[in-house]
C-alpha cells in the first residue's frame, strides 16, 4: 500500500510504502489510542458528574450500585440459608452420636464422673423449654455455631476414644478370666467339703476334678503366663498359670507338662496331659482357681458368674498356701 504526501508550498510529493503487517499495526495502535482516550474522557466526566450531583448521572450510579448490592445480598442470603441448613443437619447428627456415646459408655463401664469430664455440654445436664422460632442467623452467628460444633465433635471423638479403650480393656480382662473348661467332660468331684477318698474323714476339696484317660489334653482356662511347673507329693506334676488381676489357676496330677515357666499361653492352648501323679486314686485333672491367693470355687468361673477383674474372694473360699504345704486332710485327689 502507498500513501502520497504533497507539500503545497513547495509542490513536492512524498510517497510512503506500507506492507499489510505494518498497516495492521498502525491501525491497531490508532484504535487502542482512541479507546484509551475515550475511556479517560468518559471516566473523568462521569466521576465529575457523580461528585457534582448531575441528576442523570447520579440516578444511573444509584441504579447500578443498588443492583450490585441487591445481587450480592441475594447471593449472601441464599448461601447463608444453605449454610444454616447444613449446620442444623450437623447439629442433629452430633446429638444422635452423643446419645449413642452416652449409652455405649455405660456398657463399656465408663464411670459417670469420667463421662462428665469429656462429654459434650449437651450430655452434662437436661435441656428443654418452649420452642421459639429464631430469625435467620447472620454470618457471625453461623461462624459461632460452626466453632461450637467443632468443639463438640472433638469432645465426642475423645468420648468414643475412651469407650474404645475401655472396651479393649474389658475384652482383654475377659480373655484373662479362667472361664474356659480345661477338659471337655463332666466334673467328677466338686469344690467344698467331702469325705477324703483315702482316709474317709471330712476334708475340704480345693478344686474341681475332671476324670479322663491318661494323655487327655489339658487346656489353659484363660490366657496368661506360666508361673511354675513342679512336682509335689500331693499335686503330682503341677502347672500354675498367672492370668493377671490376681487370678491364678492350677492344673494337678498331670502325666506330662508341655510348657515351662515364663511361657505365654492362650486360652484353650494345650498345656499338659491328664495323669495320676501325686496323691491320686486314678487318672484325672484337679483344677484350682485362686484370687489374690484365696482358693475359689472354679465352677463359678466356668459358669461365667465370676465378675471380670474380681479381686475379692468368692465364697466359699480358703486362703491358699504354697503348693507343697497342702495338708493331707485337704489335699487334692
């Protein structure tokens, strides 16, 4: 493209040559300059009119600002309503969880004073009163509700953590209670006073006798640690297992003991075999249970009537001495 420029006074003509790219750049620059100039002029005039209160311009400004605020207010209200609904749903779910936690805590053995220390405020006392509908909450009120919900959720989490821990402790304690029969079979002689099979005199039988063939497996009544494996004149081959919580079991007259002192044993694990060693009239297992050294009626444990974690004697009971010190009149048979 060519542009011819003529100077009248000197009658001289000058020719400018532009290719398409140069021409496009020039036109773009001119257009940009025009837009910037127009915007600047409009902005200066509009601001001046708004400041000086020109009627038409002021009305336009009010309409624009009012519409903008209306849109923003509508957006905020819609979102606040949605947030308030969600907060209400969260509150309802949290209340249900708190109620469940309160019921389960009783089953887990959590004491009321322990529950009060960590339970959410809604569980610490009664609530009630007439229903008075509230106005739609503001943003600040919603933020406060969310903060309260967050705090209550943390407290509920602490509560369920305590319940889980207590249930685990109870489960562990239950595994250590000797309530699993050491032999599958009927009891031949129970706990209590009877006629001594050797002397015929009245004597206290300190455990349960389970008849069985020599070699019949003897199983641990609960999990624990083997305290001792010794031979005694009255008990014969004697195995003693410590179950913790003051609980101890004895397995007497064994033909063979399959574990050694210090071994960990599980409930139902085969630990010995039936025999007739020691003061015995025939092959059988003599089974004893002690709580804090006091001999108990094993039948109460095997029937599941002995409380978990018991530390007191279950009558009738007798203080047990060291196995070798058992007298002839009260020896196991």
